[in-house]
C-alpha cells in the first residue's frame, strides 16, 4: 500500500513539536506540520469545554480541512481538543496518536504515549522513560563535524551545559546561576576542561549575563542565539553534560548518549519530575552535579524504536 498520509499537530512549542518529529522519523513517515493557536479563553479551559474546537483557532493557525490524514500525531495541551475533533470529522478514519498525558480519557485516541512518571495506564497507552526526541548517532556525528571548528579551541573534557529556565514548577533564580557558575569553575579547575553553554528559549537573558560575568577567565562559549542552532553539534562534541532539572526533554536527549549526565537542581518542585529524576539516578544514568566532572558511561536511554514498533502494530498501517 502507499505510505499513510501523516499530519503533526503542534501548538507551536518547539519542545512539543520535536517530540512529534522524533516519532515520525522513527516511524519512517513523511509528515506535514499543522500549527494551531487557540484564542482566549480556550487557552485557559480544559479540552472537555471546547464544544466547537475548530472555531476556537486564531486566523494565523494552519488550515485544517479535508482530506483528513490517515495518521495524526500531536503533543501539547492546546492540541488535545483539535485532535479529537479531526478524528470525529474523519468519521473515525484518522488514527490519532497523542504524546504525553492528554488529561482526558485515553480512549478518545488510538494511542497515547505517556512518560512512566505521569502514572498514566490505559489499554491503549504506551509508557516510556523520558520524552521522544530526534537524537540519533548519525545525526550527532554529522553535526559534530559541522560545528567542530566552532568549539575545537576549548580544552577537553568539553562540558556542555544544557540550560533551562523558569516555568510553572521551577524558577531559575540569580542565586541558582551564581551557584552553577561556582560549580562550573570548580569543575574546570579540577578537570582542566572547557565549557559550552546552550540556553533554551526559557532562559532569562539576565541569567545568561550573570553566567558571562561569572565565567570571565574560564575557557567557555555561550551560544548567542544567532545563526544555525549548534545544539546537535554540541551534543555530539561534548564529553559530558550538566543539565538543569526543569526539562525532561533535555535530560532525555543528553541521556540518549552514553556520556556522563549531571543534573543541576534549580528552585522549585514537581512530583512527576522528581519521579523521573529518581528513576534515572537509580539506573546510574544521571548524577547530581556537585562541581566534579568525571568520565563515566551509562546505558543509553533510547527505547524509541521499540515504541515505534508497538505503534506500527496498533495502527496497522504498516502491515
């Protein structure tokens, strides 16, 4: 049969969209990204109250009209009601895959992929450790070659700091940044290495400025957000990682290599994030960052091909 037509439904958040892209790549599909932007007050209401989901969207949203896709892959709270609406509009012909806990009955989708730390169990749920991502050995090798000259002057071991930021559950304070700076300086002094820092979209520019000021005289580079994103290249070139605990995505991506992964804790609390971090620490995949960088290895956190195989069996488009 011909390849199934696939849409990715995104609320425009890069982290969520990348999870969908990661799954599509593992399934070996071509896809079209459809970004939707609901209006107020729907953005603050649970999906159950979106009585006419298509009418909630702003004009800058991508057009959602027939022919409907064979497979719809979505992630993010703002996509839940739209995904269900597309399935209904297609007379249930569109097979829907929702990544992360949709906070509505899982039976409304064909497959729900939920992190183990979400504690979601239903007959059509596939549980995974961490988050879907786009990391592969081949992609990191290619990116490492591309960005080699950019970071080759930094001494080894090269420690990559994957820097998050404040969210509903966590706060990246100035005090956190100064503490991180002190620990990084200690790690450089003890190891003789260098530092490369890649901020996320949630990183406050004030915190980046603090790191720049605190790390004067320390061999380091901070990506300034200009030009092509070196993220994959940094993952490929680094000898290990220091990752802030506010991002399951970044921790999962770092742990998909076998390189050292250290966790730096910022202010805040999340019970489900705590379960995730404890799971990885118990498996020897991560350690708390205390200013010491050692060269150790762990099992690769990557069960995405197995999950993709389970999805193929359930959707029956790949038989």
